[in-house]
C-alpha cells in the first residue's frame, strides 16, 4: 500500500487496516515459528505497511494539534 493511497483513507479506515495488518504479522510470526513461510517477504511488507499507516496517523494528529494551537 502506497502512502498516497493511505492519505486518501479516513482515520477509521486507517485504524481498521492497521489492526488487520497487525493481526496478519502476528499470524505470520506464529507460522514462521511452527513451519516454513511460503513467502518470507510478506512479513517485511506487512511491517512496512504498518509503519506507513502509523506515520500518516501521527502526521494527522500533529496537524490537528498545530491547528488547535494556531486557533488559540
């Protein structure tokens, strides 16, 4: 998922996607412990997507705080 695609999502959609990806990483980690992964890069890609989602959420929160501070 690209950052541009993430920015088009609402905060609730981002949180839902973040939750789904965190569950996927947990499942992949469990699978890696019990058996061999079919595509090890899947875990890396999911972790990078989680980082992108968290970055966009953090940027939105900081922008909201900055707007509130400027309005005071």
